C-alpha cells in the first residue's frame, strides 16, 4: 500500500524556502527555518491555545499571498496567527516597512514600562529586554508620566507587579488551560487595563506557579526567589523527580551548591515544554530531592551564559538585507505611468537597476 | 422632495405601534418573502440592490450574506449591530425609537434569507428606553404571528432577542460585539476566521447595521432593481445622515446618495446652512473616525469638481484631500471651533475606548492624547507635531481591529490640513490658552 502524504506548502521567508504542512502559521514556518528569520514574539506562546496577535511584535510583510494569487497583502500581518498558503513569500527582517513598524512596537511597549532593568528580577531572561535590544532604538521620545500601579498581593507564591506588565494575556490563558478555575484576568481597558484578581482573591492552585514561567517580563515573579540572585550568576541543570501531579521534569538553578530556584524546562523560543506543579517549583529546593541529568544547554551568546548582550547576538541574513536595500526605492508618483515592456527596457531606471543587480551578483 | 425609504412614515403619530405600522403597509414584505419567495431569492434581491453596509465600512450587504458558510447541522445567526457609538452618529437611535417595527420586520426577512432561527439585536446599554420600545414591538409582532413558531404558516421559526450592551465603543466592532454577546470581555477577535465562518458561539454569523437591515423590507417590496436605480454609481439607495455641529438645523436626514454636498449643507430641506452669521471652517463627514477636511475640500475635491454625498465622491483624493462617508455622522465646524482642541477631544475618546488588547492602539492612543493635551495647553514644542504624525503612522494598519485606524486618522488629517493652527498653538501659548481663543488665519468658506 502506498503512503498517502499530505501535500506540503512551499513558503519563502526572507529568501529562504521551507516546506510546511497546511494550516501552519507564518511564525511556525519561520521558526522551522531557524532563529535567523524567526519573528520576535511577546504574546504568542505555542503551548497556549488562542494566544497571539496582541503584541504586534511579529508583524511581517506578505509580498505574495500564494502561488495562485500572488498579490501582496495590503497591511502588515501578525505572523503568529496568519496561516501560510502555498507559494507565499514573506519578508521579515528584509523589509524596511516591517523593521520600522517593529521599532514602533518596541517604543509602544516601553512607553509605560519602567526602564529600570538593573533592579528588575527578570533582567537577563526578559523577552522585552531582548526584543528591545534587537529591534528598538536606544532613546525614547516619551515625555509624559508613566503609568504605575501599587504592588498587589495575590497569594503566597507569586508576586504581581502590574507596572511592568505588557498585557500579553499569557498568564490568563495559562490559568484557563492549565489550572482548574481561573481567578485572575484583565480588568479595565485601554492603557489603564490591569491584570488582577477579582476583589483581591488569592490565587490558590497547584499549578499557579506556571504563570511565572510564561510571563515575558518581570510582572509575575517567584516570591521564594525574588531579589536573591541575578540570573547570570546561576547555572541551570536539568533534573527530574517522581511527582504524582506533574511530569517532574524541571530545571534547577544552582548558585554554588545551593538550589535557589526551580523552573520548568524551556525550548529555544523560551516556551515551557512541560508545565510543573507548585510542590516541585516552590518546595523541593534540596539537591537530594532530585535526580540530576546534567547541565542544561544554554545558548552561548545568551545573557545567562555570556553575562552580557553580544552585539552580534543574532546574525540577520545580511545577503537578503543588502539585496532589499539596494532595490528599495520610494515610489515617485509624479513619474508617467508606463506599462509597455519595450519602453520600460529603454528607460534609464531599468538599465540602472539591471546594472546594479549584475554588479551585486558578481560580488 | 426626494425619495424617503426609511423615514417616510416617521412623522405619523403612533407609528411605533403595530396597528398604525400595518395601516401604512408594514409587514407586507414579511408576507411576500415568507409566502412567495425562497431564502435564496431574497438574498438575490438584496445583491441586486447593491445596498452597502451602513455601519461605516460600506461593504456590499448582499456579498456579505453570500459569504455565510452553510455547514450541515450547525445553527446560523444574524446579529443586528445597534451599538451605534461613533461620536457624531445618532441615526440608528432615531430609527429604533421612532419606527421600531421597521427594524423588526427587516430582522425577520433577513433571518429568513440567511436561515437563522435565533437572531439578536445588540443595543448599547445607555439606550435602555429604546430597548424597551424594541421589546414591546417584538411582543406585538409575536402576538400577531410574525415571530415565534411557524410564522404565517410557512414552517419557519424565529426567535428575536434584544441584548443590552455595556456601552463600550469597541463593542461596535463586529467580533468584539460577538464576544460581548457571548458574555465575555469585549475584545476584538483575530481574523481570520471571519464571523461568516466562525462567529457567534463558533457558528456562521452575519452582523449588520440597523439601517442596513431596515432597508431590506423596502427592497423585498419594490425589488432590488428599483433600489439600485436610486443613488449614483455603486452608492445605491438612500442614507441617513446625522447632522450636528454649527448648522442651523441639526437632525437626522435621509438623502438619496449622490446629492451634492453644497445642497446638503446649505439647502433649507436639510442642514439649512452654517449657523447664521458664521462661516464654514471644517467638516467631519462620516463620524469622528474619518479624516477631517477643511470646508473648501468638502465642497469641491482637489480638481475643483463638486463633491457629492456618496461613498466614492467623498473618498475621492484618498487620505491626502478626501474623507469618507463612514456611518454618516456629519459634524460641521465654523470659525469659532478650535481644531487642536477638537482633535484632542477625539483623541481622549479613543484613549478611553481602546480595549487595551494590542500594543500599538493601547499605548499609542494614550500617547497621542497626552501630546495633544500638551499642545492645547500651551506646553507643546514644534517637534511634537511630527511626533504625532509618526505615532499615528505606527498605529495605522498595525492593529487587530479598525479602532487603531480610527484613532490615527483624525489626528493625521487635522495636522495635514490645519498644521498652521497647531504651530500657532505652540508659538503663541499665551494667546492660545485664553478661553475661547481661536486661530485667526484659518481659510474659511
């Protein structure tokens, strides 16, 4: 009997082609190619159903919708929720419009976010820090007062500090999908919206600690670990235990001989691979509680490993970037509109473009 | 007198009761549709009429209906968007309170055409008295056998529910409306999937404006072609315009699309001109979200041709010199109006009403409001003007729903057409912050 293979879609992201199954999003297709072309994500979280589309960090330009209908999409689209079509051509880091829009998103997210990374517990493993470092500018144009909140007590283990929140809704989805019975959510709207529990309820649930892992910024932090350490002083180790509530696969964070924190394991996109229970996370802080598997593989360029941001942290596909720059030209509306090919070939613009392309490919 | 399709009987006393409404020929369209026509024939008539969505976007209604997915065994829903909350727009409110049966009749025919057995009218919560009027009308229709089980012996069942909203602007966006109707927080959904495929309770749903649905009974009675004969080009039929601001006769007017803008503004049948003793400065032609244009560009387009009240003519010139018909919220400003203050006022509204889901709109609307506040109160700097333009560009088109665009356009267009007024506010803070101070250099008509 012959194997029936599902037809695969061919997608091009920043000049690199990849084959993916129908129904895949642009984000997943780009991640399949590798971190060089994967759009950043602040709200999208693969394990959480329904997440994504909110932060607009992953906006990309679809230069050709599909092989059948090669028209470009009129607006930038959120790559995390847009399914691919066969023959789609996506421009990510190579499109000046996308780069500009992303700069805007960094600026918007940092408007009401305190710029005090040196005293924030999340520094070094903060998605917003990475996102701003890679895509933003180093100055702000915002002169007004920032929105601040009082710290709120939502239970014995988790500290909520709304001032740092970017309203990605990840913790809301986590509480919906991992725990039974969500007691916190988003209240209010607009720039005064806040994560809170209904009338000061405490979050009391065996899996509530997972909201700390999914939080991209320092808005939800571990009360048993807060301000005890900086992440680059500790070394992560994979370990497991026999747990009757969860898989028991965790990461232990050692400082010297001491386990100072337990977290779930994360993949290269910073997403939790298996959610863990509160007993494993908050109560088993002795080496004797665990079976050690070995050091966690950490990206050498990351802050955790290198203690600093490297300037060549992510190598952009500079070939495609240069090509796009050399051909990018603002449209001059005053030019006469010609669609006769013979006439176009005679024009100076066309010749100049041809020469540029030739000399570029000779290099 | 021009043709009145919706407001013909509005001045008849007692038209809100079923008895008077039936005397004026009401519910004859229900009888015609349910007894003599198949649902597909009704859809076909609406398609032929070319009527476009009256909520603001102007998407052809027949086309929207034909996109509705029809999987087996899944219920379909029709939702009437009566959340009308665009500043400057009050036509649906007027229509529902004066002639509620027109909407109920339209809902019955539309639901029949779409195969929906349960339909909703989502009314904004502030209009509680309108909700009571609608509920009374539905009771009357039910008693007369136009609603409920086996309507007029055709075997078609329909339940009509009036649902009060919480009064949020964002719940006028169709997917946020559906979320709200399901009892959730009114956040717009990511699209695709569109409501025509997965809408209310994950079932195929059509969301239409009150005015769009109210036209359906006339179309069924008189035929789609008769409707298409009214109007100009692709702007067919009549449109309700809510006229407000500095005019002699504010109110709701029904116009045939294609009426000249000059006639609408100045004739005694409609607005009656800019208020006596004053001159026209600027016009917002379709609700606060559309670009504001100076009076000169409202009356004539950039080529010097007369503008008409139609979807195409008003948007002629794109964002550079044009505006939009939108929802028909027609706001007129005379020379006493300060454009900076007005833009700040609009911005405050959008900051307050942004749902806070996606970052460009959540943070950008607040930022624009704060910068405009500073300029209005004499604390701005010249770089603020370019900053506003840049921020509006970074919001526009990058958000989940059109609220981002709606917040960006008024600011961008005000700066495009009235930049000198913004500059005057910055260079002359002492004069500009005096009560009632207005820039003297504006071009008036």
